């Protein structure tokens, strides 16, 4: 956003002399791995966002109009909400998809002084803390986690997305928690995608 502000105002000096900014954005958010082909990208929502920034008082307001388009959520009504925040507190005005209105804890600090030993006690400082199985879990699952995030909500898989279980000879269940099956045929494979219901 700052790079666009630099370009719009014709340079850093002009931005430094600016006390307020108004930025308008509209477009369509998209997610991958949800189409009929793994390379497909599908629309998650359309949005209009208006950013009002008071640089002197560290205030920001984001007004959002969003129409969910993603799978079952496409029939939800258009959403309108505002996020208002200063350096310490914030507020979400209306309920949006998978979020609720209320006060927000906001912490923003520009160029903080980081102590020299601030990162010394990371778990990864101990080589034995690295678990290859967890790393593989992340590699297999991150694409779907990010796809759900792009659609406006979080998803935490309990098992790797690409785990495959053979239910019967030639019949494979792909990924725990899904209705995806692959059935072997003499001349190829058949993929079955059932709804995510108990039935």
C-alpha cells in the first residue's frame, strides 16, 4: 500500500508532507485449489474498500462492502462493515462472514527497538525441535489453508490434506475430512467428489 501511495503522490517527500490519505480499492478476491482442475482459480468475493488514514493521529478506518461468491456462501447477502482503529484499540462495526462486531485489540509500533537477544530462545534453535512429519504436514496442507483464508475464514486440518487411504482394492479415500474418492478402472481412474455431509 505504501508503494502505491509513493507512486500516487509522486514520491516519498510528498508522502512525508501528507497528513491524511484516502485510498479506494475494488476488485475480486480469488482462491486456488477449489475448481474442477487443480490449476483453476475461483472467485471468493467481490469487494469495495475505502481506506481513510490520519497519519498525524495514527488513525485508520476501513469501510468494506463485500459480496461472498465462494461455493455455498454465494447466496449470502452483501456485507457492509467498517474497521476503525488507532494505535491501541479498534472496533468492528457490523457482523461479517465468520466475524462478529466488537472491540479489537490493536498494537502497531513503527520501527520498534528489538533487544539483541529477542530471538535467541526460538524452538528451532534446538535442531531436535524440527519434526519432519510436521513439516511435511504443512507442505501438504498449506494450499488449502490459504484458499480458505482467501475466502474469508480460517481452516485448520487435523490430518494432511493429501493423505490417501485404501478403503477396498482399487478404491481410495483422498484426504481425511473430505468426500473425495478415486476408483481404479481398467483403462483409467474415476474421481468422485461427494458433499461434505455425513451422508
